[in-house]
């Protein structure tokens, strides 16, 4: 199992952000995580990133506990947070070389090609637009080909050509046995690329369905149905 969350609960004071959250993602799955504002998506993604500790429950990446072995868990995961922090005074190539050095493996040229940053690889990241910065963060997440990719709004700000390139790459990685968790508000985009949709509402999983089973309703109809409850 690439990712497993078992009975995960997160409480902030009197607010319960996640309640009894159970989720498993197997090799080859492309899971789209959707939900309204305040559903718990951001809290869940921050727990996966190691930025927050769950109040209770267990989170594992490739069988490695995120809480007790955070470094080992992160080594098995490529992460793109919603607001990625980058090294502004490095070029994209230098940044990726640094990531490869830390991870011990990786293909810088492949990551630059995927992101479409090849022609801008030797410019300082501080000169990049927001879309280019997001592409650099995505390149850093995939450069070492980790078995699990956790992407928070990673398609936002990408032009259509870059978005299509990234989507096809992610789908190829899933075919090769990796797994992808993409948290997004782009319902039409996630329906096109994901094999499975998980919807959070009120800190709980309210839907966990295969995209192929949605029929004419689609992801947008699924979302609207729950928001009308």
C-alpha cells in the first residue's frame, strides 16, 4: 500500500478538523481529493507533509509511519504543497541538483523536460512567474521518482500545454506502479486524469468512488449533490 490513513483525527482546541479518516491508496492509483472549503483537505495534506501531527490515528507511506519516522516517510514521497517554498537564489537546475543530492538519486533533465522549464533552467527562480514556480516545485517532487506523489493544487496556474504535459506524466507514473494523490478544486481537470475520487466534508470521507462509475453525473455532479445536502 502506497499510502494508508487509519482512524486519523485532528483537533484544534474545540474544532475537529478530521474525524475517523480512513483512506488507502494502492500502487497504480490516481486519486483526486475534493471537497468544499473547510472540509479538512488542507489539514490532511499538512499531516502528510509532516507539518502537523495527528491528534490520534496512524499515517503510513509505504508502510513507514509518518509520525515516528518522518524522514524515512518523506524519502518515499514527492510533495508539492499549495504554496511551495523554493530557493529563490538558485536556478531551477541548481535546485533540482540539490534535491537529487539530498535524495541520493534522480534525473534532472527528465524533470526539467516534464516541467517545460528546459529553456529557463539556468535562470534564478526569483525571476519566475507563479506558474513557473509551481512547475519548478513539481519538478522537484518528481525528480527522484518516488513511489507516492502528494500534490496540493499542483495544476493551478499552469498553462494548457504545461498542464497536459504534467497530466500525461502523472498517468504514466501510475501505469508504472506509482500512486498519485491530487488535492484540487479543478473538478473538470481531476475527472479527466484521476481513476478514483475521494470527497471530504466535515473532516470525513463522504464519497470514495471510481471515476468510471460516475456516469453522466461526473465529478461536478457528485460535488453539487453533497453540497446540496
